[in-house]
C-alpha cells in the first residue's frame, strides 16, 4: 500500500524481520519493467492502520526511498544493455573466478534499489514532490517515451550526473588474495571497455571479495574488497 500510494508501483513482500517495537518488511518490485528491492519499517500501531499511506515528507528518509525507486527507473531506461551486462557477467564467471549473490539472497536481504546477482544501481535521491512531478508520469509510457522522458526530467532538474553501477562479486578461489586476483579484475575491466553492447553511460566500479560472510555483520560493503573503476564520468 505504501508504494502504491506514494510511487504508483506494485510490490511484493519477500521477507519480514522483527525490528524494535515493530517489523521491517522487505519488498521486491517488478512493475512496468521498473525493478528494485527496498524495505520499510512499521511500528505496532501502523501495521493495523487502514486508509491512504501517501506521504508529503520531503525529508532525507523519503528522499532516500525516492533514490531507491529511481534506481529501478534507471534499469528500465537502460534495460537492453543492462540485461546484456548481466549475461556477460554470468558467462564470464569461470574465466575470472567469481560468482554473485543467489536470487533468494537478493530478494530477501537487499534493500538499496535495483540489485541482481552481480551488481546494484544507485540513483539520485530526489524529493517525493520532484518524483511525482517529473518521474511518476513516465510509468505508463512506452519504452521510447520512457527513455526520452527520463532525459527530459533530468534536464528540467539540472541533473547532469550519471548513475552508479557497482558489482558485488565473490571470489571462487580457495585461497583468495588481492595479489592473486587483481589481474583477473584488470583483464575483466579491459574486456568490459571493449564491449559496446553494455552500458558505458554509468559510473561503473568492479568490486571483488572473498566468499566468506560474517554472520554478525553480513553487509558486503563492510568486506575487504578489490575495487576498480571501469567507467568514470565525474
């Protein structure tokens, strides 16, 4: 209901986790080819409330949620080339000794916007009022109108930035180290730069870590990783 009222998008709950005096609900959206993962906390009182959940909050929390949703818009606007990139990463796992998240892990644990087995997309966190004026009207447009509408919206908002795409690779080497894996990343990056069927209009960074997950702090961002910038538009 929250996402329908605020973003005109349908989502499905994928996981529910107790959080303080309420719960945190993880959701997955795949509506009009707009794809993202998010979570929203509910306290005990709000769980049983009925009626509209439309928000007029232009603060940081709501803006962050707008950024989460708009990463799904970036996916749709670049869908063909991003799907090519996903296929490229899948086909090159063995060549460069990496793997990604499982689909179940993505839908049940990831909350930051568009995320698949191999990478996530980060978008600008506009206010909810800016979202409703510039982006919400694009949802029901056809693909070409959607792409041109995204360009127009960014121009109206004086946004010349490029979205970020960051990989979340796990090494499949038993004795992974930066010394024995950096060349793999550099070679993979060179291959990406020569591939024109993938998006070059993103700030793209490759990250590779070992395959271990810390059960007390499982966030990928906390891991010691090899990082390499493939495309940089800043």
